[in-house]
């Protein structure tokens, strides 16, 4: 189920093209690239191809009884965190930041991008294994900063297994259990966050967990709790 290509523009775009062409792409199929020339992050950001890093995408087919498809970003975050955790030396630890980043301290280790194509959801994941790309205004880190970086193919196998397990738990135990697991794996309540909202305005507050749908709850200085359904979140 792991398909590896030497170079492509974007593994997400390639899987989307297959789906739109009517190709039967089975759930759990992964497309992994040695190099990407047009990798993308959230909000259309370019993502460095980072030769030697993990760059791959998989497909999930949500069913009628499954939690809402957007919560797959939280599923993928838990899977990615589990895959990188053995390589991050204490006292550091990988923590999740809403909605789709894995962080070590204030630095980004991995990112996730979801795209809907018909009834399918493409989950793209990028993990800094041996090098940390430069992102203006943001700190980044790679696993090689903590010791020998994992072999990319071995890491891909482990990530695919964690993703399959998390998708199964998502289906069997529902959204509430997912939100509980995610909040345990996230940065602590009270962590200062800065949110750039879709209209460009900035909202500052403290992490107050997730609501029942998986949206971010932000405690504001005036005591109100604001619910964030979309936005670009940074550690303040």
C-alpha cells in the first residue's frame, strides 16, 4: 500500500488527480515522494521538499456513520505524533497544536494538509526527519536534532500503521474519544496562542481545549471564551 516515487510536484495533487479520473484508490494507500517540487502547506504556503524528509499522502473514505471528515486532521496529528515520539529525547516531547501541526517546544516538526475530493479525504503529511526547512517567521526542527534520524521508508511504515490504528479508533469510538485523546497529546491548557483569523485580524488568548466539534476554544483577556473554527494558530 506504500507507493514511492522519485520526484513529483505534490503527492496530494497526484492522489487528487487519480481520484478525479475515477481511479479506485483504496483507503490506506500511501503515495510517498523522495522529492516534491510543489509541496503545499495550509493556506497555500509552499513547503520545502526537504530531500530525506518524509513527504506523503494517503486517502480516507469517510462513511455515513463516521465523525465529520474535518476531524481527520486530529486523527492524522495523533498518528504523526506517535510515529515521531520515539525519536524525540526527553525532556523534550512532541505536542500537537490545533489544527494540524506537531511541535517540539515552539518549533514545527510536522504538518498536515487535508483536501476533499468527492467522497474521499486526502491526508498529506510532511515530517522533518533530517533537515528543517526555513519558514519565514516560524521556528522549525527536525528529528536529526535529537539523534540519528529514522530511515525514511521505515518511518513511512510506522506512520502508516499508526494512521490505520487511529482511523479505526475514530470509526469505532467516535468524535468524543478522539477529542479526549487529542487534548491529552496537545500543549497544556493555558498555553498562549495567537490566531490570525480568516479576515486577517489577530486574536490573542490562551488555549482552553476543544469544543464538542473539535473547534479551538480560546480564553480571552476579558474572560470570554472564543471558539475558533478556522484560522492560522501560532504559539505566542
